[in-house]
C-alpha cells in the first residue's frame, strides 16, 4: 500500500511539472515543497552526482510564498538539471529567507515590472562545475542562447519569465569554480488579522455568497449549484449592481466573480471591490485560465481562481483552500507583529 501511495505521489509530481495551463497561485511552504519534490529532483541529475537538499535557515520554521506551485517546480527542476549537467561531483539546494536591499537589485534578473526591495524567500541551486563563462553571462537568459552544443536555449528564458510573472527575481553568481542560481520570491504578505472574517468563513458552509456573471444562464446555474450546497446566494449580472449590494446590502462572506464581462472586466470589478473591502474573499471563475488576472492581485491571500464548469465537491474543496490561505496569511501577520 505504501509503495502504491508513493508511486501515486510521484506520478502526481510529474504530472504537475508537465501541466501547461496557468493555475492560480497558492500560499506554499517552500521547504515542504522542495522536500516533497526531492525524489523527482534526485532522479534528474546523473547517478554519479550527489544532490544535497539542505535544510532551511533555523530562523524560520516556514518559508511562505504565494506562487503557482507547478511553475515553481518547473523552474527549480530546470536549474537542477542544468546544475547536474555542469557539476563535477555535487549539486546542492538550500532555501532561506533574505532581506534584499535596493542596491542588491542591480544584480537581479527580471522581466517587465521592476521588483521592489523587501523580504524574499530564496531557493539557491549550487554546483561545483566550471562556472558560467564571463562572455556568456549577459546573454544567459536570452531566448535561443545556449552554452550547450545541442541546447535550444529556452530553459533559462522560460524560468526567468515564469518567475517574473510571480513577482520573483533571479540572481546568478559564478566564480572560478561552480555557479549559483538563486530564485527569490516575495514573502507572502499577511492580511491584518481579522478574526470575524475568518470565523465567518470557518466551516465553508452556509455562506452568504455574491455571484457576478453577465451570462444569465451561467448565473442561474452557478447560483442553483451553490444553493444546493447550503449557501445563501445573491446574483447580479453587472459589477455596478454588485458594488451597490456590497455597500448597502447584507454582509457577504465571498464574492464569486466571472473574469470576462462586457461592461467592466472581472479584474477591474475586483479592484473596485477590494478598494472598499480589502479583506473580502474573491473567487474568480472562468472557462479559461487565470492569465488575465494580474499576478499582484493573485498574490493576495484572499484571492483565488477556479475553472468552470465545476461540481459541488470541487467548489467546497476550493473554499477550503481559500480558507487555509487566509488563515495562513493571518497567522503569519500576527506572528510578525508579536
């Protein structure tokens, strides 16, 4: 039974890293993610290379970030594979928390939006190979540039773009012997502790839910499904009427919001809702992926995404995930204030 369970877990990890769709970021403990992913990582380096998965720093029991887990695994796997090919004897991985100053960001690699200084969780992959040639360093993350004879030059470029979408940055350090690649992601930002909001969401049952979708058929179908699960549902086909209900109506535990609407997008609607009720949980839903939702919005612990159509069971599971993210962020915020 244990062997079957282990095999199932391994298959799940492999499926996770080859899944091409964009999923919603989740609050994850980097230490636990790497530990669970260790079997795949160890099988990705040559047998003669020793892979050392180091312990996290002792100052933090949990290293929390909000990220698409599958994309973080792909990025780590890509760097570990590269390190294994370059190494002479060993590759090491270490996760730790680090305060990155503005002066240090000069050396950071990123795409599009410039990162801000602050607290980061970093995953450092080291090897004892020959290091990166100084002439190759400026081109290292350019698409189709490769230092390998048969390389396609896409791996590091994809890693950098994927991390940047999550608000992350990457550092490269190469000396006379060996190279070091560090993936750094912002420490999850805890919302101020809000016991009433968490308590009202505690059981993920009998919630007062606001549903917003311009498609009346979808609106009725989703509302009916939620009512069957025991929730009280109020439905609107526009953002304006939904905002009026939030301002003047009863207290809502959750907003279920369609991404694509003609008068105003779900993302813009969510921004207006959050401006007035920053702690209100919002669950985006769409028949497509989460690509339209800005990463900085999905990084918030009270924001999540699910694909439609969905079943009662899938909806309840998603509610529990959102609850755990809110509770984790609230606990992290309370702990930092202590």
